[in-house]
């Protein structure tokens, strides 16, 4: 796929400054680009590569245009324009249609004629696969599950428990949707399972990363609203609610019945205690544990700074003495005042 | 499935106060219940929904009965009674029997006639599948593995390394049992693999959540005793021992040769350093790192409280100065005393 | 498999002290060894078991030889010698050759005649599987992927995105290589996907643990150099670079574009913020969050010590007051000086 800069500018909605007839056929970083590539500047950290790039053209913000030595495509959102340039120059493979002979499809499963079911898939009798859906190899679609139009399940995705998945979802390998939540009742000296009979309801345009797990509700549903983006190895427990357009980075763990607002961002490794509520537009920094509900938009953090271990040992042990230390300081302050 | 309140009370071992002939056919939360549902009150947080519920009856403790406006089923353990109500009203699908034609079963595998092996399963020649076992789609049962009576492997479970699994285990999608432990010897400038030749031994009534991994022993076995419950995405390293009826929430990581007692509870995201021993009846709070053995029952925690990031930045940097601060306070105290 | 001590000593490059004709056929810990086993002493913690062991011989360092009551195999690196003894006495099963009839191999896939493809595998048309490769059950090898000589994919491994894997890699069940990175651009009120078009490049002698995920580059490749060892449930984001012979324990999360040096060790649960650089020979202790680049070899830590919850509650809340406390101490110090 090759495009002239004129064509590309039009597709990106960008303003071209430079020779409109030049062609590009690839996208690369400023440092790695070669002739024929379009590059981009979205992170100021990489501005130093702008002068020396071999790219044929660079997507950037108006403020950076003067510093460029190549034709430029000026955009108000250079990162989004870069994403669109990738989409234009690397179109995804054309969707396939039909059912691979090595798939196992139970009689009664509703699979739209325009959908594709690859080898090793196992589809239950009352599952429903909508138009344009692409099921990669070895996906398991359980009883009562609905997969909406144009979803892509890349490979080895498991969807159970009558989960309803909206349109255009992208589910990556190893994803499990609809596993049992961790529910059990203490009876004398042992645990008795609380049967999990709820479901999972996922909106449109949701993306879920490799080996992420989303449990079914205990009663009622675990809900992921439209446009939510979830990275790899995230755990979403039963009856969690995730508001629209929230983004969750890798290795986050969300306990049962947590309610997360819209437009939130959780950085990697965050953990959220059960039954909490988090307002819209909340950002939580990496590896923080959220131990109380958050009712105000804003940025939140926990954790201690990284130190050399020698120094950390000396300081960390003092945390155990912190309450005592505060009391000692208070005592001294009182003594002083009383003098 | 519908039951009269009389029938339900009998199955729950609960005391019915109200019209015994009323029928229920579903279970729902107090807020969401409709006529024909039984609901429950186990968490005081939800008491405010008791008066307004539309449920036909409510399972609750004697102390809450007076506040109810519906028939009630009084139980000493309302949460366990709720679990039983779910089991009574939503019986699991009847077990299947036989081997799906799209399963791959090596000659010599012992599969009880009452077991079920679904499509995409791969069973090794000397594996043994006991009576009543239900293997969902795409499970892999390796050489020398034994799966005990009435186990349910929901889908896509991998069991290797001659692992022995007791009765009635429930293993969720993506579980890996018997993967190699992380053992290697430093030889000059590289790592040499220590072959992992041990196994995994799992007791009866164990449940293991989606995408959890349990490594085989290096030598000897990784052991999970009866009644242990493990949530999603937990990592159990080689030669770990987990005592009976311990419950482990999601995203916990347990390093090699750790020995955990009975009736412990580990909250989500806890990490345990290798070779430690943890007594019976220990509770560890979420995301704590256990860095030393725990010889006494009790509750343990680590970590810092969540703050607004602005405030966290000011405070967290001070942790690096904590040892110095303690010394400064001590100096001032001495000066004062010497005056 | 049984070996005389003379044979074993030769294979280990160890010095035998004792009866060369005695035979051993197993390896066990000092405490569990029986007659016919060789044992080893590598961790001083287990020295107390040396006198009472029933092992036929013990692998140990010269300094420990005098304390032994059995024949000994003296080695400068007893742990590595133990690893070799296991390899000698428990040779892995002979490699298999061919393609199982229940595998799905697309026309055009290049599979060396000496490789093995087990049941349930799905191999794309332009994948390339080199000599001696062993693909266990249900592996998925995507378009353009190359698997180097003598690799072992134990079971249920997914390799996509044209990933190139070197020789002798060992990939454990549930591993996903080449999933999309978490890239998206904010456009007004929603997220737009940044198509991930890079690949993954893995060197020789790499081992990757169960359910670990390695994302493809956004542009360019995610790189894992020779001899890197990665444990279970590790997340490696797009465009990460991991230098040769670095070892990464379970549950580590590495954000996008992080560059890790050679011979590093990351303990369990460590998290690394995106775009950081870590020098060679850096060690990071368990569950630390790396928030800035590390330019010097050494050991680094973060986190707070484990306490009884009662004590933790009193101390942890003081962390929120720490900045104020430092100021109060400074004020008192000033007052004192001014007096």
C-alpha cells in the first residue's frame, strides 16, 4: 500500500506542507524511518530526532513544524493522526467467511454467513455469532453467548456464561470472559461454594488484552460499557461495573462489585478493594492500592519511592516506628510551648 | 425450578416466618428482586434495601427479621443459606457422559464410562479420568495425570507432570497445573536450567480460578490440601504447600517452597517471598508483601495509604529521609535531656 | 536410568570422594533422599540435614565435605552440579517426529521432517518450524512466525505477529507471544486504536513461563535477547527490550518501551513504568515499582515492611502526615539554633 502525501493528508485530516506528490508506504519512528516512510512526533521526548530523520514526511503539531526539515502533515492530534496513518498504510487482512472444517460447531448455533470460525473453535448449540465476526483459532463460545457484529477474537478466547458482547470488540489470546466469580460462604471449618449464576455484559468497541479474565456476576451481570480498553493480565471480578471509555493498563486487579466511573485511567498493577465506587475522570497511578471510594475526579497514588536497597533497608524499617515518631515530635513541641 | 417457601426452608435448614405456600423460582439482590424471587441480607451495608424489596421472601439473621416486610427465612448463616438457595433454584446442568468425536484420546487412557470429554480435549495415553468427571472443551490432560471423581474442568484447562487431583475439584478456564518451576543455576555468565521433575498433588474440594498457574515441584510435589479455594490469576510456584481450607484471592504470587498453614486468607495481590512459613489462621491484607515467616495467627498488612497524587508526591519523597528524620528527632530529644 | 558414582562424577565434572562403584538412580533433597539417591547441599539453610541423610552420595562444596557421612561429589558449583545430575538421571523423553492427525496445518507451512506437531495445533500457511522443534498439544503458530531449532512449546502456546523465536526456547502452557500492545490515541471523548504492526524477536535459549504475555511492537520489535529466563504470569509490553541473561520472576509487569540491561534480576511482582532504561547487572527486589531509570548496577527496592494490621493502621496513616512532620522537625531545629 502506497499513498501520496496529498492522499494521506486527506485521510488524516491534516494540513500538508511540502510536495504533495511524494509517496509513502510505511510508518516508522523518527529514528528508524527511511525514505518512503512517514513518521510522527507526538511525545516531546523525541523532538531531538526531528532534524535528523530520514522520513519522507512527519506528522506533527503546528508548533513543531518549523523545526522539521522534511515535508510535514500538521495535525491538532498528531498521535491520533499517526494511528490513522498506520491504518491507511497497513490495512488489516480482509475478513474471512465460513467455518473451518476443523472447528466444532454444535447443531443449533447461529453463525452469520459473513462470519468466520477458524480451526479448533468450539461453539455451543445456542451461541450466536453476528455478521462479520472473526473467530481466530481455538476460541470457545459457550452456551447462550452472543458475539456482536464485526468482533474479532484473535485466538484462544473463551467466552462463557451467556455473556453478551457488543459490536467491534477485540479480544486477545487467552482472554476468559464469564468464569465463575470467587464466591463462597464460610460454614464451620470449610468453605461452601456460592454458585455464580450471573452473566457478563460488554458494550461496543471494547478491547481486552491477552490473558485478562472477566468473571460472571454472582447474581446480575459484570458490566463493561462502550469504548472501555483493557490491557493484558487484568482481573475483573464478579459484578464489577466499568464505565464507558475507561482505560485499564496491564496487571490491574479489580475486586468484586467495584463500580468504576467513565473516562477513568488505571495505570499498571493497580488494585481496588471490593465494593468501592470510583467517580468519573479519576486517574490512579501504577501499583497503587485503592482502599476507599473516590468521589472526586483527580489523580491518586500510593506506594513508596524506589531506593538503593541499602538505603531502603534503613528507611523502610522506620515506617514501623512512624506513629511513635509523630508522638515524640508532638511531645517535644508541647514541652517547648510550655516553657 | 420453583419451590414453595416450605420446601426452600427445609432445604436451607432455615426457620420460615410467613406463608409457606408462596412459591419462589429465582434469587436476586434486595434491590433487584421481583415477585417470585427470594433475596437475602448477609452484609449489613444492604440493610437499607430490606424495607423496600419486592422479593417474595428474604433469607436473613434473626436479628434482622423484625425489620422485614416480607416472609422471612431465618438462618444462623444467611450467606450460606443464600448459597444453598441458589443451588436449589438453579441446579447445574446434568452431567454428560462419553467422549466427543472431536476429542483426541490416546490409546491406553483410562476414562471412566460416566465421565465426559468434550471437543478439543487432548488426553495422554496413561492419564486417568475418574467417574463423573466433566472435561469441558479443549482441556489437555498430560501423561500420568489422575483426575478424581466428579471433578469439573470448565474449559481449556491444562494438567501436566503427573499431577494428582482429588475429588470434586473445579478448575476454571486457562488454569495450568504442572508447569515447570522457575529453577536455574548460575554458571559463569549464563543460566542453566534445573530440570523440574516433581509433581503436583491437589486434595479434594479444591477450586482454582481462571488463568491461575500451579508449578510442579523441582523435586517432590507442590501440595494443595483439601478445601483450598484459589481465585483467578494466582501464581503458585514449585514446592509450595497450601494447608487445608485456605482461601487465596486473585493476583496473589507465592514464591517457591513457601509453606502456608490451614484456614489462612490471602487478599488480592499479596506476594510471598520464597521459603517462608505461615502459620494457621493468618490473614494477609491486599497487596502486602510477606517478607518474613509468620508464626502467629492474626492479621498482617503492608503498603501505604492512597492519597491525591499531589499530596502523595510531597509525602512519599520523605520516606527516603525517614531514617535521617528519626536520628534528628533523637538528637533533639538528647539535647533537651542534657539541658 | 542408573549411574555409578564414577560415571556421575565424570558427567558433573565433580571430584568423587568415596566408593566409585556405588550406583544412584534418583535425586532427592537431603531430608527425603533414600538409598540409591544422590542429594545435594547448595543452600546453607539445609546443612543441618547433612549428617542424617540416607542418600548414597551428596553433591556439595569442598568446605562442606568434612561434615558429610556419605560419599561426596565435590563441586565448585553444587547447585549447577545438582541440575546436571537431574539431567543425567532423568533424561527427557525422546523427541517425537511428524504431525499428529488431529493437528491443523495450513498448506504452505514449512515444518521440518524432524519436528513434532501434536494434536490440536493450528499452524498458519507461512509459518516455519525448524528441525527438532516439539510442539505440544494445542499450540497456535500464526502467520510469518519462525520457531528455531529444538524449541519446545509444551502445550497451548500462542505465537503470532510474525514473531521470530531462536533456538532451544522453552515456552510453557498459556504463553502468548505477539499479542497487540496497548496503544491508543485519545480523540475527544473516546480512544482510537493505534494498530500494532511491529513484531517480537526472541533470541536463543530463552525460557518463558506459563501464562506470560509478550506483546508485539507498535512499530519495530519487542526484543528478548539470548539466555533470558522469564517466569509465569509476567507481562512484557510492546517494544520492551530485555538484555541477554536477565532473569525475571513471576508476576512482573514491564511497561511499553522499557529497556532492561543484561544480567539483571527482577524479583516477583516488580513493576516498571514505561520508557525507562535499566543498566546491566541491576537487581530489583520483590514488588518494587521502578519509577525512574537506573543507570548504575546494584540492588534496588521499594515498599513497606509487613506489620500486624493493628500496628500497620497506626503507622500507615502517618505516611500522609510525613511531609508535615519533616517541616515540624525542621522548625524545632531552627528554634533551637536561634536560641
